[in-house]
């Protein structure tokens, strides 16, 4: 059980895709103008991660090694399409904001990386926990980045305004360069915390 929990928790901190591995940064920088956008993108990616990891683990002994990458892409694309269609039907406003980045989940290197490095070599349960941990790690990172940018850039959180319309805000954080600055500061902060934790242990 301890080993299974390790597979889950590693994605939340030690191997966090955004702040530690620094992969899949295109949607991180593009859609995190608000906390809601970050949460929606993160949960959509989590669903695809879990489902594709489980299916690839189930099929790992059936898929020929020479065509494994195209097969992984087909599996990931299937679940990405499901997410895209469901969000279009039930969350049209969020789907419109996230736009092309929902179908582009299929080429997110987090998905392909976990398929090749983990799901294709491990059990279904381990792969599911790995996908869940990586997905939730990605989700909390995007939500945090979006929350910071939304608070500083527009004085709101989850689209709820908490300052007067005439109040001055840091509009820079609502722009693409604000995403780079926010991510950079958070990565530095996470490195500092990790270093102190290592010293304390």
C-alpha cells in the first residue's frame, strides 16, 4: 500500500508536472488567466490522464512495441475527444474560453510521458494512481496560477469580484507575460520550500 500511495503523492509535489518537471507548460501559460479556467483545464487533463493510463496499462502486452506511440496517441485522442464533446455540451462557456487547448490535450507531453514512462510498464492500479496524482498536481498548479493572476489582474477570484470596478489592479498579470512571471515566482518558491524540507529532514 505504501508503494501505491507513493505513486499517487509524487505528482502532487516531488514530481509535480508544472513546478518540478516543467512539462506541459503551453496550457499552463495560455489558459490560466483565471482560477476557473485553470481548474477546468486541470480536471479535463486529469480525466484523460487516468483513463488513458488505465487503458494503456491494460493493453501493454497486446500493443506491438513498433507501433506503441501511434497506439498511445489513439488512446489519448479518444479520451480527449470525449472530454471536448462533454464540455461543449454541458459547459459551453468554459469550453469556449479554453478553446483549442481542450482537443490539444492529446499532444500534451504529460500524457505521452506518463504513457511511455509509466503506464506501459506498470499495473493498472499503479497506473491509475499515477495518472490521478499527476493530474491533481497539474490541476492544483493551474488553479493556483490562475487564482494569483485573477486576483492581481482583475481583483476577482473564480469570477467573483471583490474590489470596486474603479479600483486599480495589476493588469499586467492578466496578460501572457504575467503568466511567465507568476510561474517563475512559484517555481522559485517551491524550490525554496523543497530545499528547507530537505534540510529539516
